[in-house]
């Protein structure tokens, strides 16, 4: 058995044991239309891959990884200071890497899925390693009014980052049962808001809506689907934002647009995809269709450029989505890590990965 396969199996076992202990410690009775027999489920399909599918995926990861799955050259990162962020124009956004975004909305800071650690893993010495440093460290950030956590996978909910952030954040918004994990990292219960799909909470001038996604949850082998996953809509006085996090393509995008669209900018995953698991991670052509379904004005691809989580080369997600965007005349932006762009004005960004 190759080292890569051993690492994957070890991490999933460790993560499952840790999560099982957390869920038992903070056990709460949840009532949800999407919760049955101790597990959450998708609106359109129940994702239960067969053992043969998992074996095939492990085989592909072990023997058929792209030779260019990690960059050989340094990825460009614009270094930031606290002063830079405080002076950000209102209604702007900066990408820290993967799915970590910092918005300035109505002069309030909102961060999504903060991941500042060296690895997307339950362990600090093994697991997917960052391609680049964050534009700045957590200790240099200004006060963050709101942190949104989409689901419990390690590349979206990082314990090390939460521990460092918890005293610098006003409130954490997440999905059902994820609050227990945040509590285990020291976040006070009173700072956590858990929502089911289609529920919302108004926080000052911002309306945060937890919307469906077609995905799954679990931090290991023993806790699959015990917490809820989601996408998020952020309604601000002068902007409408969609943060897609992780999802396969489904009719829910059109439903979300009917309720909350159109969107000034959509942040949709384009990365860590493969035909074997496209029901829970969109292929690039599906991400473009999701943007169109959402009635988005400008698309901002995320979930790429920071970690090696699939079989494709690290550049492929950028090239494929660029081709699809051109084909369908979709306005799209590719800011460098640390580059501040406007949510409402026209932006000119470079194809920096070339």
C-alpha cells in the first residue's frame, strides 16, 4: 500500500474518532426536514458511495495523480496589513486562499471558511499542504464581525484557525450540529448561531441566509452526515452575494435565485472535481451553469489554487473555467491571493496562474 493511501486512511479514522467524541459531548436534539435516523441528507439525492467507488477513488489518487498537481513555481500573493484591510473600499472582497474570503459589507467584516493553517488536516504534520502562505496572519487581522462556516470538512472548518480567531470575532454563523465542533475549539456557545436550510438571521444591516447545497459532511469514517452542510446568501443594503462553498450541481441553484437573486457576485467552487464524484463537487461546466441559474452578474471561482485535493493539475480549474466563461459570455474575475477587488464595480484581473 502506497504512502499516500495510508495517509488518507489514517486521517479519516483519526478525524472520525475525534468528531464522534465531540458530537457525544455536545449532543443536542435537532429537528429538521433534512435529518433522519441521526443523519442529514440532500434534497435531491442521498450520497452513499459504494465501497467499490471509494476503492476506485483511492486507486486513482495513488496511481493516476497529475504530475502537475502542485505548482513548481511560487504562487503570487499580495501581502496585506491591518491598515490595508481597514482602508478597504466598502463593498469589496479579498481572497486569502481556497474558500477563505474576507468581505467588507456596509463597513463590516465578514469572513468565510477561515483556513490559515499549513495543512487541511486534523494533524499539523501530515495531510494536504498549502501551495502558498496566507496574505496575512490571523493575529494581524482587524476585528471580524461575522465568520461563516459552510460545513465541517477540514478544508472549510480548521480547528487551528478557529482557536486563533475565536477572540477576534463577533459571531459565528454555521449549520446544524457544527456548533458543537466550534465549541470544542473554545468558541463560547453564545457566539454561535446554527441555522437549517432556508433559515436566516439578521445581524445589524446584514441578512444571512443558510441555503441548500448538494454535498455531505464528516471529519472521518465514523461521523458521515451527522452535521449539516450548506451554501450562504448574504444580503447587504447595496449588494447581494452568494457563497457556494461545496456542492454538486442541482436544481437548488434555481430555487435560491427565485428567492434571493439576482446576485452581484457568485463565489462558486471550481476545483477538487472529478467525474467520479461530480454529484457532490461540480465540474467546471456545471459551475458556469450554476452561476447562470443563480442569475449572477460576475463569477468568482473559489476552492482552487491553495491545496491539492483531486487528480487534476493545479492550473486546470482556472483554464477550464476560463474556457467555459468565454463560451457562455460570463463575466469572471481571477484576483490573486491578497488582491482586493470591488463587488459592484468593474474589475480587471490577470490570468496570474499562467
